[in-house]
């Protein structure tokens, strides 16, 4: 199949609804995902418990944070330098809980980068 060809398949709505229902219980176990907007955002980590999820896109680390007055889940790829920075700060302080941070997001898609600093 060449790059310009597409494959179309008739939607199996019953099967899709089953998949959504199966994933719904899983998704409801966590606070909503944190969408980090461009620019600077202040946040703090609410728990030292970091959940690990093995996805088709790699291993994700789920960190519960408070940002903009909301409790949210930060899904981080374990290879993301921001994750390494947080873990190093946690090691140095023996916890991440209650530490105020500032994160600055710049770039788009695969070029997205973050800088984290402790406040």
C-alpha cells in the first residue's frame, strides 16, 4: 500500500461501545489529565505515590498534582527529562509532596520541552 492510499472499514459500533465502557472504569480511577499550556504554570505534587502504566506508546508515570486550583493527573513518559528532574528533587528532599514548582512549556508535539524549577 502506498502512502497515499487509505483503508476504510465500516465502524462496528457495538464493539466500539464495549471498548469505551471497558476503558471508562480505568479512566475514572484517576483525576482528569493535566494539559500543560505554553508559558509558565505553577503546580505542586500531591502524593509520593507515582503510578506506572505500560501503554502502547511506552511506560507512563502518573503523578497527581494541583495546578490552577484543580487536582489533576500528569501523564509523563518515563524517558521525559521533566520526570528525571522531579525524581532527582524527590530524592534530594525525600519527598515531592507540598513542594511548589513552576513549569514552563515551549515547543510543539515532538519538539515540546519543559523546564521545571522549585519555587
